[in-house]
């Protein structure tokens, strides 16, 4: 007789580890990936944009810039056009955070008034380009044929005109003002938007959902608004983010030449122009702050546009 204890040791399963008989743990990562709800196109684009640290840094800077453009002149104890000659060309201090100019005006207050004008000009130029370019390019791409050829020849003529020359001529004829700058910037500025929208519409108009709308008798306006434009919003948004810095730089350049915003209003370009005569005397702050905000704003819009281009690209969607 073999003892029970010894008999248990000689069983065939005695050499098998106990872990083999334990129930296996389920892979929670695979389970979560199965039950996790799928993201929509815009939710996935926002997720990918948040992963782009440089683009998010540009977005945060632009948000702060917009907030300061609204509240900056309010938190300053000085007015934008109040002259105080005894305080002229003072360095940054607790009383004047960005210093003063040759007339004793506070540079901090004038900087944020310049931000208001620059952002307003950039956003208005982008919106006008959006409405004109989308309508023109969408109609040209959808109609096709002879209509498309005629409309594209008009665009090519406008595209061949020197952009800054047209703007300067209009400002000379109409006189420098904020309204004139916006009109001048949008005379030919919508051409790029129209060409992008036309190319997108040419790719989409032969899809099944567009042909289904046509078979049900939908009108051209409804097909463009309901079927084509929603599927081209990605490139349109990217183009708008790149249009804003172009308009901001054009306004600053025109104001720098004396063809833009006039006193007593403040503009980054006009402030930089006023500071050129005294930069060698050591009054660095007068040129530094408007030049810094022009450069930083254009950089922020460009990196945001690049980030949006990657985030809205359907080929990169996972």
C-alpha cells in the first residue's frame, strides 16, 4: 500500500504549475477598445490637434492675445491717445509697463489697441474671403464646363495682379482708413480660397450622395450647401487660419508705410514706424513690443494652421 500523500505526489499533474489552472485575466485594453464609442470626424480632429503641442501653444497664445486685446486697455490706467510730454520716452516701469513714446503716451495701452485693430482686420479679411471664395469656387467647380472655364479665367487675371500694388493704389484713391484697408485686402484675397474650394468640389461632385440629391431634383444651391460644402470644411478652415496672418502682416506693412491706420488710432505697424527714428537712441521698447507681437501672432497662426491641416486630414485618421 502506497500512502495517500505519496500517491498524490506521483500523480501525473503534480509537475504542472498551479498557475496553469488559474483563470486567465481578460485583456482590458482590448475590451475597452471594443466597447469604446467611435469618435466623430470633428472629435477625432480635436483629439489629434491636442496632441500637437506646438499648435496648441499657438492656440493658447492667440486666446490670451484676444482676451488682452479686449481687457488690456481697461486694466491700464492710461488712455490710448493722452499725451504727457514730461513723461516722453520713459523706459518700462511700474507706472508704464511697456514704457512711453515720444509724446508721453503709454505703449502698453497702445499695444493692445493695436492688437484690436490687427485681429479685427485679419478676421474680417478671412470672413470676406470665406464668403466670396466659397460661393465663387463652389459654383465654378459644380457647374464645370464652359462656366468653369470662364470663371477660372477671371480668377487667373486677378491672381496675376500684384497684390500689394492693388492694395496701395486703392488706399491712395480711397484714402487711408480701416474700411479701406479691409476692402483693399479682400479685392483679390479671396482668389486662393476660391481655387481650393473649386478643387475640392471637383473631387466630390461625382460621388454617390451628390448624384442621389440630383436624382431627387435638388437645386444647385442646396446641393452645394448641404452636400459639398460640409465635406470641404477641413481645407477651408486651414485656409482661413493662414489668411488671418497674411492680412495682419499686410495691415502692419501698410501702416508702417503711412498708408494704413492714422493717428490718434494705434496700430502695430504705425508704432513700429514711429519707433524707427529713435531706435538708435536706446529707446528699444518702442520697437520691441509691436515687432514682437506682430511676429508672435503670425507664428501662432501659422503653426495653428499647420496643426489643423494635419488634424483635419482624413488620411491620417486612426
